[in-house]
C-alpha cells in the first residue's frame, strides 16, 4: 500500500502514524434493470457500471436500458441489481443521483437513487415538489422505446 505516515501536514505540522492506503480498487460490473415485482416483458435489457473502492467506501457510476418494456402486468418498483459490493450503512440507506432518458417525468417530480443497508442494488424514489415521495413504479417505463438512465452513488461497504 501507499504509506502516508512520513508526510507531515504542512499547514499544521501534524504527522500521522499508521496512515497506509491498503485497499484501492477500480473495476467494471454489469448492471441489470429489473423490478421488485412482476418483471418487464422485453427483448433486451442491460447496463454497465464502473466503480472505485477506497478502503470501506465505493463510488459507482452505472448506466442501464430496457428495450421497449411492456406487459402491463409489470408491477413493483424499478431497481438495478448487480452492484459490486454490499452496502454497509449500519441500518441506514444512502442517497445518490439518478437521471432518466426516453421517459416522461412530470414537472415537479424529482427522482433519487437509494442503496439500502445489506443490499447490492439501487432502488429509485420519486418526490413530488419536495412534499411526498414513494418508490418509482416499474410501470412508469412501459410504452417507451428503450428508456435508459444513469446513477451516481457512493456508499460504505465491507
């Protein structure tokens, strides 16, 4: 690892002992858009992700798509599975950003991504003008030609 203990803080003159970076990793992973209920009928779906893990924190960027999702029986909430590390947020969840394309999101609705403790997937929530919020329904993507999205989130992991 990289040893920082010999370096003094030039601003304060302090030095640290045992300051060694021993866990740094970068990589890719495959993200999978699905639902937590009845899944979409589609000819293809997929995505890709990149991550950087430093110590017990990981930052991810992922993209996803679903080709013409249909089947009005899809239910539940949209989620993206396949994250490279399980979240270790001590019983909490972590919020990230989310963007959507080729899908109509009504004015005043803000979407957010969440990673829950002890899970390796992204869930989405929609907030209406900052007042009410709820899980982003899977059927919001139905009827659109290849809706897609991106997520950026950092979370604690083991």
